């Protein structure tokens, strides 16, 4: 069974013309499948005829009764009307060209005013981001200073490491020189057999290995905390 239909004539007074109010009424009617029309009246008010299913018509009237700013409704009068089967859609009945041009310019001016207000809000937000950017820039400067400290520390570490390698090279160079001198001395002065000489050289090599091992243990950190008496 099809839902019952009703019709109303609506008379709206207030700040309602040249603000795009008729377009809002048209879009609400199309959304809710309401048939009828809307037009501007010479006294500055708006008149609309609306008909459709009773539940949707009720929703339509409630929606257009509370339009968004800057539209201001001072009086909203609903009068029951006769259904007109010849009306199949909802439309805006336009007035003379001059009035419609004023209507369009007024609607654009109103919308521009809203965007201008919104832009002011974004301007304030931009100022907040600008202050936040300054804070980040200051923090970045702190990181740059810290990076310079680490770079200086790295240079000191590199210099100490290079010096340590020089010391080790000097020590092991002295060991090699002494070993060569000893071998030459053994070759010149040894009276032992070749087997004895080989055992002596092996013993000497063991001593050198032990010496190097002890040196490495001394230079390698133990990882233990010194004992406090």
C-alpha cells in the first residue's frame, strides 16, 4: 500500500533572499523526493509549495526550517494545500533577470564571507605552525652543536688509536730487530748441532709468542671494575 501524500504551502520571512536559500530548499526536496516549487516574493520573503509522502514531507519541512548561517528565519508558516498531480518534480521559479543576478551575486558574497572567516582560522593555525617550526629549528641547532661535539670526540679517538698503532709497531719492530740479531749471532757463534739450533730457535719463538700475548693482554680492557678497599 502506497504511503499517503500531503501538500503544504510554506511562507518564510527573515533574511532569506540573495543567500542561496532557494538552492538549499531545492536540494533538500530532491534528496527526499518532494515535488513542488519555490520562489522569491516581492516583499523579500520566500514561498514554497511542497507535496509528497507524509513522513518525508515532515522531514523536509524540519530541514528547511533550520538553514545554515547567514540565512536567518524569523517566521516559518505552514499552510495545508491541495495536492497537484501535475507536479512531478521540484523546481525553482525564477524571477526577472535583474533580480536573479542580484540573487546570484548575493549568494556568492555570502559564501565568500564564510570562506574568508574560514581563511582567518587557517591563518591563526598557520601562525601556530610557524611558532612550532621555530621551536624545531632551535632544537635542530642543539642537535648540530651535539653533532660537533661527537665529531670532535671522534677526532680525538682517531688520534689516540693512530698513536697506539704507532707504539705497537715500534714495539714489534724492536722485537723483530732483536730476533734477527739473535739469529745472526746464533748462526755465527753456535757450536751446537743443527738440531740443537732448531730447538733453540723454536724456544725463542715460543718466548716471542708469550711476550706478544702478554702485551696484548695488557692493552686489552679487562671489563672488570677496580676493587675498592
